[in-house]
C-alpha cells in the first residue's frame, strides 16, 4: 500500500474520532441540561454540532467510499445545501421553535438532528466528490460556505446586539440577565460560526487557485 494513502487514511480516522467526540461533548455532557436554562449553553451546543462536528465528519468521509457526493452528486450541491441550512437555522431560532427545543426532549432531538444533517450537507457538498475536485464544485463550495458564514454572522450579530431579549420566555441564567445571556450566545455564534465557515471558504479558494495554476503548468 502506498504510504501517502495510508497516512491519508489515518488522518480520516482521526477526523472521524474528533467529530464523534465533538458530538459526545455536545450531547452527552452537561450542555443539554444546562441549555434548558442558559441560552449561551444552547448556542454552544449548536456551534459544536455545525461548526466543529459537521466539518470534521464531512472531511473524514470526503473522497472515501462512504462519500455520498461521489454516488449522488446531483443531490449534494453546495449552494442549495447552504440555503437549506440557512432556513433550518433561522427557523429553529424563531421564538416558538426555539422554546420547543429548549423545553422538550423531542424538540431538542429534532433541532440538533436537523442542525447536524444540514451542517454535514453543506460541508460534504463543498469538500466531497472525486479527487481532485472539479473547479465548478470548488467554486460553488466557496460560495456556499461564504454564504453560510454570512448568515451565521448576521444572526449572531442580531442576537448579540439586540436592544431587548428576543425570547420572552427566557429569564436569564445565574447572575446574567436574559439579555446578557442572549448577547453571550449571539457572540459565540458570531465568532465561532462566522470564522469556521469563512475559513472553509478560504481553504477552498486556495485549493481552487492551486488547481488553476496546476492546469496552467500542464498546458504550458
């Protein structure tokens, strides 16, 4: 077996393990119980799922025999996947659905499950497929990830800078008022979500430019 292939396989295993560990921290630790009372804890769960676990799991299976993009590329287009995640994320942050996820176990399972599926769809659509990736998929991946970064940043900024509490049922946590808790949660989303998805878009941009330069060298 080629050493580079073996090394790449080990990297994928580590990415998979880290992704599963991220989900375990988000779903099996103290965060689910804490999220019933603290908005920032709920937002931390959200970011662990979509900005940590989703990219790690997606990169772990990208290009492997488990990569769904190779078999069904038409169903994994980066820009539609990003739009779908936008709808799912913003819908679950509407007061009614957010209250349902905070106060009921089945609501939390539905929310977190949809977050994971939407996040993986975005990342695998951008980074999956045959290797080397086509220029069209890489370009669409850049747009999809940057679009996601923008809407994450926007929603985080709205929550972090809102002059009043968006969620009337929320009473705050510990010594924090409801608004302070909301501002902290919004800041977590703004910083973590915005930076991670932006970094993914920049990574693909560099990859796209490298692919372009390689093709120029081959044609010259």
